[in-house]
């Protein structure tokens, strides 16, 4: 009879609940949930602010292009010989989005601006993450993934 009561106690213990919660774990779901709105916005911020606005660089760290003297006369906001920012009206930045799949993420945008397609003209690399920002993303993913695991496991 003592063994029977011992099993009952285990069934109501924190360890039992932890094991039950562990059965709910699914790596794809945990990965997906780790990418909340905040992390997706952070990814876009790295591309838009750190890469395009601040440096005018693509995912390879290369400057995409510089404004010409003619362009600076047409639009004084585009200073001669300063790097492209891809932020004229903000439409391109607003169109950017991150999609999360079980094994990867993708970053995309509406590249059609008037008669020009920015991806055809400059490559899709203009919205990719640099190695530096990929390292930041890896750290954030680990942090968020860990929080999501703990949330699932330790919900009592």
C-alpha cells in the first residue's frame, strides 16, 4: 500500500508536471513562438536603420550605391556622394516583413517602385542581414527560444 501512495504523490509533484509539460514540446512550434512580433520588428530595424539608413550596405557589407550630383539637385535630401538609404517615402520600409517557417526565416518586401524593381536593380541582398546582425539574431533567438522552452516546461 505504501508504494501505491508513493506513486500518487509523484503524480501530483512538480517533477510530474514538468514531465507532462515536456511532452508538449515541439521544436518547430517552439521555434515559431520564439519569433514574436518584437523579434521580427528587431530584424527589420537592423536592416532598415543599421544597414540601409546608417551605412547603405547590403547583407555582404557592401555599399549599394551613392547619390549622383544630378540626383542631389533633383532631391536635396539626397546629398551628393552619400550612400543610398532606400527611404524616400518610407513605402519600401513599410512593405518589409519577416516570415517564420519551421526550419528558416525569410525577409521580403514589395520591391516594385514605379517602373523600377529594386531587387532586379540592386539584388535581394539589400534586405538580407549582415554577418554582424546575423550574430545578433542568433543571440536573440537563443534567448527567446530559451524563454519559450521555460514558459512551456514550467507552467504549473
